[in-house]
């Protein structure tokens, strides 16, 4: 059997009650269930502490400023190690400019 592909969701906390948090929770849980044989799913979520009852591996965002997720490298390393993986964001693109242009200062829109 081949190793599962690392798959990480980024967005609001799945244990919170924001609209994006609820969407992330539903999509992550469904992905984890439907693709459990091929994907190793984790969530990097901010706003609410992890809820172990959800059954998701949840890495909380501790340091976020101007939507820049400074904890992303640490959470990625904890979940993926040195392996490649996929990052799926449930945030709108205006919150991800730092990822596209990391050399620039954060832009407030």
C-alpha cells in the first residue's frame, strides 16, 4: 500500500461558528471520510481552539497578522514533515495575497 497523500485545509476554525468555519468543517470531514484510504487530512484553522470531538487533526493559528498565517510552516512541518502535500484554502483570495507575493508587505484591502 502506498503512503497517503498529505492534504491540509486552511481557513477559519472548524470548531467555531463562522460560516467559513462550518464550511471548512463539513468539507474536511467529508474529505476525510470519502478519501480515508488515500488522503491524510489536517486543518490549520484560526479563531476557536481545536475540538477533539470533531475527529480532525487541527493545528490552531496562534500568530496571524494582516491575514498572514505565521504558523503555517510549523503546522505544515508537523503534519507533512518533508513530504509534499496539497494546501486547500477556504478563504477568499484577498486574504491570501501574502502567499502569492511573499516578498511584499501585507496589503490591506
